[in-house]
C-alpha cells in the first residue's frame, strides 16, 4: 500500500490514507473507512518527481499521492503503463521541447494564420459596421486631438477634385470622404479610417510645397482603404487582446477599448508597401508622377524624426504615413523602381 491524502469532496479536510491496486480496482483505506473503484471508473493523473499524482473518483473525492514514482510502479506492476504525455513530463528536455513547440505554433498563428484570416474577414464586414466604428473614432479624435481646419473651403474643394481625378484612368477609387482638420499634437499627418474617411491635417498642407504633394499622400491613404488595412489591423489587434483578456480573465476592458485599439494600431511594413504600390499605380495612370510621393516620404520622415526627438517618441501617430515605419529608404527605393 502507498501513503496518500484522501479528500472526500465535501470538505477541505485531509484524511491520511493508504492506497493500492487489487484485482483491477483502486482501494483506499483510512480512518474514514474503506472504498474501492474500478480503474476505468476513476480519473488518474500521473505526477512527476516534484508534483503529486491524483486519483479523482466519480463522486468528486480525490486522492493525492506524493510518491508518484511508487504509484507509477504500482500501475506498471498491474499492467497499466504510464501514458506517453505523463512519461514525457518526467524528462525536462521533453518538456522544454514541448514548450518550444508551443511557442513556435503560437508565433506561426500570430504571424501567418491571423493576418490571413483577418484578410478574409475584413472585406466581408458590412459597411454599416465599419462606418459606425469610424464615426466613433472620429468623434473621439475631434474631442481630444483634432481642431477645425483653417484651410479655405476653396482649397479643400480643389484638393478633393484632384483626388477624384486619380480614378479617371487607373484603378477605381474606393468609396471615401475627404475631411480636413488641424492638430499640432499629431503634426504633419493624414490617416484613413475603415469606414472611408480620409483625414488630412493642416500641418501636412503646410509641409507640402504644392497640392500634388497632398494628393500623393491621400493616394497612399486610399491604398489603405482599398486593401482594408485599418479593419484588418483592428481585427488582428482585437483577437490578440481578446485572447489576452481571456487568459487574464478581463474581457470587459477589451470590449470597451475597440476604438482605442484602432487608434493605437500601427500599420505593418507590408501594409505600407501595399499602400505605396496602390498610390504609385494611381499616380502613374495620370499625368502626375511619383516624385511628389517620394518627396513627401522624405519630408515627412524628417519632420517626424524631429517630433519624436522633441517628445522622446511620445508622438501620437494615428495610422500616419511614416511615424511607425523608419524604413523610409526601402519604401523610396521601391517607388523609384516602380517609376523606372
């Protein structure tokens, strides 16, 4: 018989007991009496050298066996081998390999499966849903970070007309609405919301040397809309946050913070290159060239570098053209190759 601790399932009191196998049944004896159960009627969890083995009876009673090795030998002597998983748990290198494998699987899901699934789901989300998210985000931005634009209505209309002309000869433009705001906090920025709103800030207009520069930046943001980058990014961030919330046991915070997730999401380098390529096709299909987009990339890079240095990286960039992507040289090289 093997020493064990018996818990009757009705209280937390521990009962010293002795346990063994008799004719294919588990037998437990102690001051509480004697009970037995067939092996196929109990749940056995084999422990390791540092963790106890457990036997759970159908009525909720539990036996804990501190000498897991003796219990494993008892099972083996009765013709019941230890399972492969339990055997692997006894060897640290197998446990380490299992942990490494789990990390690789999770990383693969995050890097490949999740973006692929988000790419399938994003175009299927109803426009009413994406618009409601965009309206909520824009309302929050208007209350906290944005101010009314000081750009004249005439210039706003001229820029909107130039943007609309981009769809005349090349790819059709995604449904969009051009909005103008000001924000010293965000600086020279333009960003697209999933519902189709493209917000252009006065600070970007001040940085541009001509309207063609602004149109080139807007074309880039239209690329984000064309490929549903905002919603794809939101879906990926929401799934990750949801999983973390499940693990930590706090879902309410995740649900309440969906719009914040959208605001804080950063476009991946792949998304930026895809948006650059779309903007390049639009610009090359018109009398315009890629020079304005290339010039603005370089100019924005320098402007955001100064802003990050001034506030130690605290710039609140919202899906802007460059703030989260320092590989400007690579993007410029890709655009120059497209131009050639």
